[in-house]
C-alpha cells in the first residue's frame, strides 16, 4: 500500500474521530434539564431478566414504581418510557425488547391511541435518539418523522445539532463521556406536591374514534405479544387530565374483550387504590408523585401477581443483591429530594 493511500486513510480516520467527538458534545445530554430525554438509553445497561416490561408514555414512567413491585411482590420490572411516546414508537420498542428478553408480561398505557399521526420532532428525539441502532429503530424513525424531518439527521445527529455550539452548557462537557441514570428502573421520581384544583373537563370532540393508524399498531402489538408467548396488558393510568372520554373507554373495553386481553382502567378504582389528589400529585393531577405512584404500584402489583400468575422472585441471590443496591439508591433519592424541599429557598428567612 502506498504512503499516499495510508495518509488518506489516517486522515479520514482522524476526521471521523473529530466529527464523532463533536457530535457527542453537541447532542443534548438531558441530565440537568428535560430528564425525559435520557430515559430510553438506560435500558441497555440493565440485566435483562424482567418479569414485566412497561412500555409507553409519562402515564407509566411517572406513575409506577418498580421498586415497590419488587419490595411488595418480588416482581422484577422495568419501564421503557419516554415523553409523549407514540404508539408506533411503543411497538418498535416492544419489538426491540423481545430481541433482548421475553418478559412474562408487557404493560402498555393506551393514552397514546389518541394520536394517529406523527406529532413533534422534539418528542421524537427523546425516544429515538436514545435507541441503539437496529431495524426496530430504523422503522420507528420512518414511522415517526414529521414532514420537516429527515432520516439522515437521525443517522448523523450532528447535522441536526450543529447549531448548538453557541448554546452549550456545563452539562454538555460534564456528561461528555458518561451520563448518570435519571430513573429507577425507568421510574421518574418526584416527591413534591401540587394539589389538583380546577381540573378542566373534556371538550366535545368532532370524532371520538381512534385512528386507523393507531389501531394498526395496537393490532401489531397484540400479535407480536402472542407470537412471543408474552401476555399484553392494557392500562389507563389514573391521571385526571388529559381527559379520558367515555367513548374512548368503550372502545378499549371492546378491543380488550375482542382480543382476550386484560385491561385495567385505574381511573375507575382511584378510591380503592387510596389516591388523594390533594397529596398524591406533583403537578395538579397530570401525574402522580412518589406517594401516589407507590399506592398505584401496590395495587397493580397485586393484580399482576393474582391475574397474571407472576410469582415472587425473592430469594434469587443475584437478583436480591441487584435490588439491594437499587433500593438503597431509591431511598437515597427520596431523602435528597425531601431535604431539598425542606431547605429554605433563596430570599426566604
């Protein structure tokens, strides 16, 4: 090989390293702000031996605590959640998950059925950028892109984020090599409280029927679960809004009955769960805080054990050690957030 060819190869290699480094620097880190953008990639560092995998939007990752499912029922679970996760994104995450593991149960939150078409690039990025490259990611990108997006910018994110050079903040450098986990097995913890007051009622809709595209992917999820001998469970979280219409509820009850699926609408059993939206929400009823999430998790854990036949895995030494560390981190975060709430704010006496 001539020296000229070698120099060209070395030059291309060095340029590749520089561009890769710039891309890593310029991509959002989602560590100190908008933590939801850092959730999807955390799954890849997990030991993939879960009994239950939750897939969906904020109505799962802010409302279910896997730590409680383990402590109370010995259920090993993980939430593959992201902000405004659309149903086709949930499907491809489910498809990808089955390449790593086959849980006994997959739980899908159905609120995203109200979206029949791609929505916003910013939310797409929070799900798609964190996925490892696979055909599942490729198909999810094409299903999710809005008219203003291009596939090549997902392949080479530097083309999308190159203009961030003058918006870089300290976290871009701090987390250049390695990011911290922002969840606890996918659960996003909040211990603060903002009572639900003046919750808006739903406005009449011109059409209450979920779209054909949304139903197509729900059918695909149902079939994929059956092909892999995994039980698909549908849920509606007990969030007070966005409003859940009676017409939507009827469609879900009919779909679950038609396809022999378990469906739980937790809005209908809030009193039985023990939820109090004066104390169990941190944002006025959209999502549960730690208190509410732990109540819902205890209730749902009993259903998973009873109706889905999940047995406790307490006593498995490796899993016990893993959860001992996770629970210590979980409790430390509760203490950290609680102390931060109690600490006087700037300007207070």
